[in-house]
């Protein structure tokens, strides 16, 4: 299957501190790849470089065969990014917010209406879209933001802690939405501290620590390799 994301020998430093030390990985179309590690391991820096928010010191990032350094605009057209601390305009109604975002992204009116309808469907909020975002729970707001993120139907969705702070039911619904998007062919790069979530969602996992990608594999293969009952035990063995 075609690789949508190709990361090779990626490096990034902040002054004398090396945050990312030459990591390499790929993500195929329809694949969910989780990048996990302790706080400060280099996960968010990596996600932000792929999202074109940070410039690498060296190495290459290609999205849908577009090079991040030589064709950043084409890369941005192929991705969408949902950061952990994303917010929405609380004084807007949900449907007004989605329309505002659609107006920013699409000039063609027919395409704009199609993607707006798609985003509304993804939210699963129904009539609550007619209400102000200030009345939404955190789970509802996160669904709205995820719909905004995938409205453009990116080839690669970058999701940082997509269910952070959500209750069990809302987190489950978000996970199922992400699974459905990947099933439709979207590649997903995500990061999360929830090992049960990673094990449920991911086709492959990469464990990063101190800026180095230590190991990659399917959750099943990693559990077998480390004789672990779950991914949390694998994680503890790899980073210790």
C-alpha cells in the first residue's frame, strides 16, 4: 500500500537541547500509526514538524510525495492537524462554526456544501449543532473539532491526544470515528498517553524516548516480543 507519510532521519534542536534525534518512519494510506513516549520524548515536536508548524534542522518529510521543505503548500493541502489544546469560538453555534471553516477552505460552492454536510455528519451532534458551542460538553466540542479537522478529507490527519480529558463514552465515540476515517483510506498519525486507546486504535506503534525512535511494530507483535500482557507493559520495558 502506498506510503502517505515518509519521515527520514528527522532532527530538531532547541539551542543545545536535541529534541528529535534522527527518527525514521512511514505511514500507509488507511493506516493508524501511534507515536508514543514519555513527556518530553519528542512526540509533539515531531507532530508539529509534520504539520509544518516547526522547521526541521535536517532530514526529510514527505506527504503524498510532496516534500515538506520544497513544497510546503502542497503538504499543507494534504494534511490536517488537531492539537491537544485546540479550541472553538464559543459564541458561535456549532453549525455556524463549521460553515465558517468551510468558507475558509473551499471556494467552489458545491464542494463547500458537500464538505459541510460531511462535517456535520462526522460530529454526530444532530440538532445540538444549532446551539452555542459555549453550551457544549468537552466531548461535544472535541467531536466538533475533529469534524473541522477532517472536513477537508486530508490524506493525512495528525491528531495529538484526540480524547484527552474525555469521559469513557465520548472517548469511545471519538475512537470509533477515527477508526471509520482510516477505514475510508485516511492515514492517521496520532499521539496519546492512553495505552488502552493506542492498543485499540493503532495498526502500528512507534515508541520514542529522548528524541530517538526505539522500536516500531503492531501492538500484537510488540506484546509477543516483550512477553507482555498489554501495550503498557511493553512501553514500560522499552523506555526503562
